[in-house]
């Protein structure tokens, strides 16, 4: 089989997986910021802190899996890049800066903001928040992640295009 055909097939498959991985991440944060957090903010749960903590724990394997796939396929795509796009390097650098920003925001949400409202920020655990205003930083961070994810998705498309 022709090596060029195999390399193209690998690049196409990696591009699809790469795109699906960021869509999963984008979908989670968009759903969180547009559906779950507004529901919690409107009194959808008597303990929004515990509810958001439960959502976060359930989503964590999907988040980590999508990040892992995104990184692995990104490395494959960078190694296999032979496209004619003269702006490819610039697009990839900007994309990497945004991905780093997403990782920072994600860690802050997962390790600081959610534990604060869940009451698990300190040891021993404190009382979970029942105040919807305490969700505001998570709403803002989730919206920021949605926007950053969308821009990363668009940069992926622009970098892979001609």
C-alpha cells in the first residue's frame, strides 16, 4: 500500500478524533453554562453546591478522556502536517495558547470553584453552599470555556484547511 495513502488516512482519522474530542469538551461546558447552572441558579436544587459537584464528578472521565485524545491526536497531526496553509504555524501557536488557557480555567473550576460551593474546599469539609450567587464564578468560567473551546475548534478547522 502506498505510504502517502496511509499517512493521509491517519491524518484524516486523527483530525476527526481531534475535532470530536474538542466538541465533547465544548459540549460539556456549553451544557453546563447554558442548561445546568441556570437550572441550579433558578432554585432547581436545594443544595446547588452538592449538585454541581455531582455533575462535575460524573463528567470528569469524559473531560479527561477528551483532553487525552485531543493531545494525542494533536501530536499526530503536528507530526504529519504537510499541508499548504502558510498560516499553519501561527494558527497552531494561537491555538496552543488558548488550549493552555482552557486547561488553567478547567483546573480552577475543578479544583477551586466547585469544591468551594460543594463544601469540600477545606479539610474537614464545610457546609455545602445553598446560595445560588455562589455559582456565579462557575457560570462565568464555564461560559469562558465554551467560548475558548469554540475558538479552538475554529482554529483547528482553519489550520487543517488550505
